[in-house]
C-alpha cells in the first residue's frame, strides 16, 4: 500500500511540477497560490447559491459545474506547498496563512452546499453536510491542538485531500448522470413506496459518508492523542527521575567530540565492562548500549515481519533487557524514550542500505547494510573507516542529578576483515581526567 501511494505521489508531482515552475516563472508566490484556491472555492459557493435561487429542484447541472471547480481549486491546495519549496519561499507565516485559508475555503464550500440543499428542500442531506463540516473542522483542529501539546496526531481517513476528491468527484458524477438520465430517476425499497435512491443521491450519499468518517477520524485522533498524553503524564516523579537520570547523560553526549583515534582498552575499563551482563546473542541483534547507572541494557536489533523479511521502512527495532527486574524481561521503549532518548531514525539510501541516527546523539555515523557474509550488519565510521558496531558504553562519574559528569562514551567495534576489536572514545573536552 505504501509503495502504491509513493508511486501515485510521484506521478502527481511529475504532472504538477511543470505547472509549479510556470507559476514561479510568472511570479506567483505561495500565498498568492493559496489565495487563488480560496477565490475558486468562493466561486463554487456562488455557483451553488445561484443554482439554489435560479433553478428548479430537478436541475442538477449546477452541482456538476461546482464539482469541476472544486477539483480545480483543490489543485491549488496541492500547488502552494510545492511553489514554496521550489521557490525557497517557505516560512512559518506562510504555513499559518495556508492553514487559515484552507479552513476558510472549506467553510465557504460547505456553506454553498448547505445553501443549495436547503434551497431545494433536501433537508436531511443538508444536516449531513453540516455534520461533515463539523467533522472536517475537528479533524484539522485536533491535529493542530495535539501538536501544540507535543504529540503527533495524523492518523485516520478523510483528511483534506480525501475530502476534496470525494466531494468533487461525486458532484461531477451527479452532474453527468443528470445529463443522461435526468433527475426523476428513483429506486424504491422492494414492495414499498420508501425511496432509497434518486439522482442527487450520487452527490448526497458521499456527503453522508463524509459526515460519519470525518467525525470518526476526529474521535480516533482524540483517542490517539489521549494515549500519547496519558503515557507522558503517567510518568510519576520517581519514574521521571529515573528516566531523566539516563536521558540527561545521553543528551549531554551531544557536547562531546571525537578523539583522534581508537584507544587501547585499559585493565580498569575491562573490569568495568565485565561488571555488565552480555545480552544473549541472536541473528537479529545488531548492537547494544549500556551505561553506568545500572545493568539494564538497550538492544538494537533487525526488525523482521511475519514472513521473516526485513521491514524496509522500519528495519531496526529497539527494546530493553531489564536485568534489574525479576525474570529479566524484555520491554519495548515507551513513547518518550523512543522519541528523545534511545530511539533510532532510519533513512533508506540504497539497495539493502540505510543510514541510522541515534535520536539523542545524531553525530555518530552508522550504516546498516549487508556485510561480506550476506547478513545485515551495523557499521560505525571511525577515522573514515567502517567497523562492525558491537556496543556503546556511557561512563558517568559523580556530578549532580541535573548535571552528571560524563568523562566519555566508548564505542566497541571490530574490523570486518581482521576481526580485531577496538574501542573508540568520544571524549568530553570539559573533563580533563578522561583517560
């Protein structure tokens, strides 16, 4: 499904890019393109209002023409972002301007639809249209409000592009069908006089569907945001202290710099390393992370699907081995740990090749690719040479709760050819006694 969506988006961009370049050439700015879309939606409302006032109840041609203009206006909704990117004129105010005018466009559009339906006495359909308007506004509002509270909320059906396509296509189909069969075509429930379909139903049924799905999407997004926010709030003061105790040291690593090479391991370091348990080796494990506060270990492993095929869109999974808990359970990262502490970002850069970045320290160059033996391996670049990444160890020596003293982080790796193991130290320049 994702591949099909990507191909469709690529096809759309190939079609609209020449139009975008033409707009840029004639001097249209992203805000101007957005405003043109608003004007066309005002024209749609005008067509429908005029149709409600000047035509009889059976004349559905105005719906068809309105649908064509809606589709044309929708193109401008897609083009404004492209114009901003290709012209290098994107800005925070531009994004706000686009979002505000999109809301105005949608409200004006639904005003025209409701006016037409009420004017021609389709009262029930006008109620569904108003419900669809409410749902459309709430879908956008909940996403915006949730992101303002720090959580992502983009799921569900009936986002703005889907709404535009559904309304425009159903309106055009209604107008075309009216041309061939007229407005008097009706279907009744068998054996009764209960009408279940007429020509305008081609337009009103999708609106009723949208009324349900938009509000369903809004409720779904609200639940999604609730789970994410409650997960954050569930962190009690003790849990937060434990989490910050490992998050702050890891984030402070971003202030460290690479030393001039791989340092030999001293006996003291070896003794420290021996104090930590070795995670069970399996074919999926890539590397792991340990740190001074306790023996709990974060494992980075290959992420296979049910058919034992590596997930290309999400090739690495991260989980805890909780050595300090009874039974040594494995647990998934929680939302905060995944987003800010131990999670990993992946970007596919070629066939069987991904670039990996730790979310708390993105300066460590890691790649995932097939090694010489045909298995997927994580490589870390040290002094412009790739080594097999085995583990990372964070050393913490005293300091306060809010400002722990981190002398270094050691990267344990080995040469793929010679199997020689090395330790590469990322030292803290502020600490003079880092070994």
